[in-house]
C-alpha cells in the first residue's frame, strides 16, 4: 500500500507500508479521496528548517516543546505526511454503530477518544487517552512523536474510536468544500465564530500570508457571520482577490478591531494584531511561533483589556457546528483552494508554492445509498 512521505525539504515520495487492519472493535479503515495540505505542512517542505530548529532548541532559542511534536530532530524524514482529508469508510470493526461502509466522512487531524475529561470539555486535540503514552499530541501526519497513525495521503488508513472520530459529510455538501474541515477550516472557525458571537456585528482584522489558507477561511467566515467590518491584509495579490471575493476589504482600517486573526505566523504580526485590538477584543494566533523570548506587548494588552488566544485547534469539537453552517449556507470554502492536483501526482504537487493545495481522486462509490 502506498503512503506519501516527507523525505527532506523539497522532496516527498510514495513509500510502501502494510495495509491497515482493524485491531480494535471500534476501529474503521477509511480510503481518503480528497486531501488538503495544511498550511503548517509547508514549513518543512519549503524551507530546510530541521537543522535550524534542532540547533535552536539546543540554544534555547526555540521552545523545546517543538521536539515533542515534530521529533527531537524536528521534521526528520522520512515520515508520513498529510492530515486533512475527506474519506470513504472501507470497513468497520464489529463494535462500531451508527456508521456504514461507503459513507463519506471528515477525519479530524488529531486522534481523540471522545470520552475522556479533555474530550468532554471539547479539548479533543489534547485527548488524555490517545496521548497516554506520553506524547504532546496524537495526530496523523506529524511522524512518530505524535503516535503510530501515519499520514492521510495513503491508499487507506486506520481510525480508532471511529464513532467519535468520523464525522459524516452532510448531504449536499461537495467533498471539495470540506477538504480542510479536519484542520485549517475548523481552525479558522474557532478563531472567528465564537469571538464574533460574543461581539455581534464586531469588526474583524485578518493578518494573512503565513498560515495562508486559515487567514482566507477566517476572512470569509467573518463576513458570513455578520461582522461589521472585515479587513484582510496580505502582500499577495491572489489571496487578496480571494478575500475580496468573500466580501472582505483589503485596506487597513482605523484600528480598534473586536476580533483579530493573526495568520502571518510571525511574532511581529502577533504584536501588530494585539495593538490593533479594540477594548475587550480578542486576538487568536493560528500560526507557529517557534522562538522563545517573543515580545508580547503585555502592558498594552493590560491597558486595552485584550485577550490573546493561542493553541492547537480542536477541530473535532468544532466540526458539528462548522458542517451544519456549510449545509445551511453553502459557504464556498473551496474558493480558497488555489491548486487541485491528481492524487497520483502528490509527491510533486505537495511541494507546490501555492496557497491551498487539494489532492483528489475518484471516490469508489457515490454515497447516495
Ligand atoms: Zn495542520
Ligand atoms: Zn479523549
């Protein structure tokens, strides 16, 4: 069976691995047919960061937690990559109820059980059961430090706790629309929808360009959720035009935003976003900030009663609300996809310098039964 693996910066390849089998009655085997490339995956692909991160951790310039997610030698290939997909269920363990073979499902990037205390609180990416062996995260597509799960760009893969993990795609939603629902789209959701719900009609600033697709999803979701103002800032013309197509402005406003989404993935963007907040505003930073010693303007935050939200996205917890919104509104999330490639071309396509790559192959069935 084939699985896409990251070998080193700029190089990916298909590798053979054993076909997955049901090992627990609550397992499922799924066949992905749409896969998105997470914004974070471009970090090791487009830059040779492995050595710099290793040296940085040794010198304490990079937070050592990076090693517990990406390995003590971060991003050392080969490892199976890919953690956003829509899949068809191929087989189900005897203990799984409520799902059927052939059903189309979104698979969250983080592996969670659904019943432990963190899962019950919605912290599904911090599941106590799946991280019990000591990892910081249990996830697809990050290598051995995040568990034995492999990547999602594979002929098939195994999903534990299937009744909880697999979220059926509601009828009427094209699979391409939810290519990133298992990670980046859900990440944008949590950065915009709950803070805007608490600040109805509020103004939103998105600093884009680092977490490239998340920033665009956030701009679109903000417009669709009734934000009074949505300003999307990015130096990339293609992304600005996508943001405008969602109804966002690409001019910087007067400041004083109720909600800021920091998607530049830079400490300077973090500081800029925090300083742009209105009193009582919330900034959610969705990028990676590897360096220690980030200068966060705490006194400015104190003076404006600012909230900074950071953290892995608990996509499983957000999927029901997100999918229901997509079903009701037809929000065209697929507009963020800037490049669609054939599944077989994944090794070359996954290195593309494009905002959002989606891989696709034909599904086996039509999921209408
Ligand atoms: Zn991701
Ligand atoms: Zn759990």
